[in-house]
C-alpha cells in the first residue's frame, strides 16, 4: 500500500513539474511595458496596445487565447500570415513573459476611453441590412468562408476560384464552397522566410479566353537558394495549368523572377491576353536624392509592373525591349507596392499602391512611365525623426488620387457591370489597415469623388466583378462577400 501511495505521489509530482515547465515564467509588468515600447510591438499595435494600425491587444476577446501562456506562444511562434515570430530573433523568454504580463495588466486596468479606442480599432464584419451610399443602396451577403486567402477569380460558368496563401486552390460552386481543394495545385514554400508577410501562394488569374484554352495562372513564392547580397531574397514563379476532374494538370512554370517580399504581386489579364504583374520594392528609406534604387532601375524586376505573353514570353512591343541590360518584361517602373491592378472601359491600366505613412495612390499606368518611388512620394518614412517628403520631380508621374494618412490600399476594381447602374465607371478600392472600401470617380486623370461605401469590415484583400454583375470582396479572414442591390 505504501509502495502504491509513493508511486502515486511521485507521478503527481512529475505532472506538476511538467505543468510548471510548460507555463511561462512570471512576468514583470513594468519591464514588459518597456520592452513592448522599445520593440516593434508598439509600432503596430499602438501605445498601450490599443491605438495602432494592427488589432488591439487588450482583450476581452483574444483570437489565439488570452492567458499568459497563449499570449507568450503567439509572440514566440507567430500566426500566419501577418505575425512574424519574435522569440529567438529579438526577444528572450524573459522578454516574452514580461510582455505577456504587461498585456494582461493592460487588460485589467484599461480605462473606458482606451476601451473605446480599442473597440473602434476592432473590425465589425459585414454590415447587416441595407447600406446607403451616395447614389446606390445595397446589401452585403456572405457567399463562402475559406482559409487565409490572397486572391480569387471567376470561371465563365460562375464558379469562383480562391487561392489560399498556404497553397489550397478552393472552388465555390454557385454559392457552395466545395469541401476538397483542387489536388496537385502548385505550392510555394515559406520555409526560411523572415519578412513580415510569409505567403507561399499569392495571385490567381483566369485567362480571358478560358472557354477555348482552359488556362489558369498561379503565382507562388519561395526563398531563393543563393540570393545576392544586394538582391531580393525570394523567387516568384508563375505557373500555368488547367483543372480536370478536380485536379491541376498540364502544369508549367512559365516565368521565374526575384521578388523582394510576398506582398503586392497581383496579376491581371487585359482583354488581348497579356498578363500584367505588380512587383513590390518597399525600401522604407528614401531621400529624394539621385541614389541607386532598384525600383528606378529598369534592369531589375522589383518595383515594377511587368507585362508578359500568356506563354511567359516577352511581348515585342514592351517599352524597354532592345535596351541594353533592361529587364524586357518591364511595362512601368518606380512603384512601391502595386497591390491592385484593373482595366477601365477603354482598356487602360490602373493600379493602387500601398504607401508608407501616407502616400497611398491610385495611378493611371502608362507604357514606359516612371511613377517615382522611392525618389518622390506623398508619404513619410517609418522614422521617429521627421523627414520631409519630396513630392515632385520632372519625368515622374503624379497619382490621380493620394491618401494621407495611409489606409493601406489592397486592390482596385473598375466597375462596368449592370447590377449597379449608378456605380458604372467607378473604381472600388479596398484597404487593409482602415478596413474600408472606397468608391472613387475620376474625370480624365483627376479624382472627383472618394466615398467610403464599406466601413471597418475587415482587412479587404481582393475585389472583383462577377459574371452576374455583382461586386465580390475577399477578406483576410476568409470571407467572400457579395454586394447586391438593396431591392
């Protein structure tokens, strides 16, 4: 009996020891406040963890758990796709425990005013009932829910393809998300990625002549095996293939190119079958001086909008074809993060760009033109010291519309459908930080109206017009929304 009791107590002690080992060490609130303010935590989540551009960290709802151990795990390991793991890179285990203790203390002692700020910085989701805009009333419906997505496009029969960042290609068949993703879809690889955004799969585009050729295009990313010291660390690959019997077939990598980060990289076809790709070159520092910048160098693909033929070859009428040393796919240059592309009713290319603190842009993109980044911008760099912005220079284009402060623009869609006749000819632009969707009208190259039609919904990732003429919106949370007329 004594032997049984001794064994039981020994086992109990072992369990308790294991539990203690799994629990984070008790944190120091004051030190946690200092570590939080010193590191990038405060830069995104704001002073006091309530007023930043990223979600508040004061509860009462915690997406990944609000106990100290769960908070510590979130800091240490990160969560796809937006949270880079900090443990082992910048923060010690003691730092992590102290930050967790500080956040729990903030949750407990937050003021009513701070709680109001936190509530205002929390997405409210799709609006209920009728939404009133300047000229068109509408409702918002939820069509489907997926994993973390990046892009969607329509098949001619009304089915919708959604690309998830972890590599699943999903199908929404007339309002129903099919349980199984498309088998054999090309997948990127986030192994070794250290930038803020870690995405393996990005953009998606259906060929405009899909009925005849069945081609679908996917853009994936991976770490470059031997990146140059002054070059980009990742490789982007554009795949072309078809879907047959629920499988991806006839896959071919038609183009590989160096990419700075796994953001922007939107693909869009024009009606003639040319594929355009926006590539980022964010380069947080700028001076307005004549230094070397990759975004201004037409020999490099970063910071550009590229134009390729549907088989991956170079269009002979691209503006820098034949120029010694030039990257022949370049269509326009001097772009920071060309996160959205669209074509208007005349077939003209437009894009939106995510700026720094301010400087988000709607641009009318023309062949061979220079859009200025990082020599000119209406934004300000991510410095604590004030740095003047250089906004103009001869030979560099001005935006049609510029946003200050920056709502973090994500995508743009020119609307030419019939479901909303009063919106015809408008641009619809999504945002991430502000979680709004804007309707913009222009007269030539002059903006005439910027109206918020959706407010504080979620981080809006992609926008498109369906074959039914409705406007579809994809959020980072995986909600595929549809705007429909109110009546």
